[in-house]
C-alpha cells in the first residue's frame, strides 16, 4: 500500500499524459514471454515504458505446443499476434531457474506435492533430453545453465506451432527472439537467429530488434 501511495503521489504525476493516453487503448510492439520468478522484472530489464510490452509470465517461460494444454499462454499469444499485431516475440529464460532445477530433480518430496507443476514441466522435457544427449558429461551447474538455454530454443520451436504465429511469420511481419537473463550480472545473452548460439548483447549482429528499432554496437 505504501508503494501504491508513492505511485499515485510521485510516479503517476510525472507520467500523467502517458497514462491518460494509455487509458484509450494499447499498442505494444513486443510480446515478452518470461518466467514468473520474482527476480525477473521485464520492464526494468528492458527499460520500457507502460504500453510497450505485452507480458506473459509462467513457471519456466514455457510455451506449450499448439493443441497441448490450451489455456492462458495460448490465448495470450493469439491475442498478441492477431488483435494487437505485435511485431516481435521474446522468449526470455534466466539463470538459477527453479523450474529447470525441478526438471532435473523431479522426484523430490516437494515436487510430489506439486502435481500441476510436474505436469506443466513436461513441456520442457525435450530441452533436458537434448542437453543430456549432446553433453552427457556436464557438471551439475553447467548442465543447469545449458538446459536453461536449450529450454528457450525448445519454447521458440513450440511457439512456431501456433497458427497465429505461423501466419504472421509467413507474411514476414513477426520476428522471434530468444534471450537468457543473468540475474547476478544483469547480462542478456541473445540466441543468434532465434535458436543459434548464445552471444552477448555486444556480440549480437546488428539486426531488427524488438520494437522495430535497428541498433548497432
């Protein structure tokens, strides 16, 4: 409540014109799909204003393939692509992801008390399988990091199965991006071409970035 008061007394007056405009409707440029982890704040990480991002958050930044577990995430994607016509979708994973830790240790006592979470994480099993097949000798910390990265690729693949996404991509009016956020360092890793190798923000090649702004480093 103290925060609400500060917003009303300090933050809102500084942006009153922005909020009054937003009261008439929204026109976000990017759908930002990320984890529900309390340490992830999309607008803070991207330094965006209200109205720029259409945000979807869930355990493990997961996108079920179309037809699987139809629900909130699928509805958000369809609305963002069809009604809002966003130009970009970012799937953003992060370091120290509890969902990936659970994926690696599904038989713990607490996981048996969370059947809904166990079922939800089936949508990320392919990421674990890929890493275990290609890099079987990874140490636990490195394996966690590798699966976090691979999970972003997996969810981007699932995203492409959604008709609203496929149609917009076929027309060349939608771009997909894969990011990995380092909580402790504030770093953002970018998957080249959406699913390629992970590079730093500075190493990423100049391209059309989310929001339609072209940036070079």
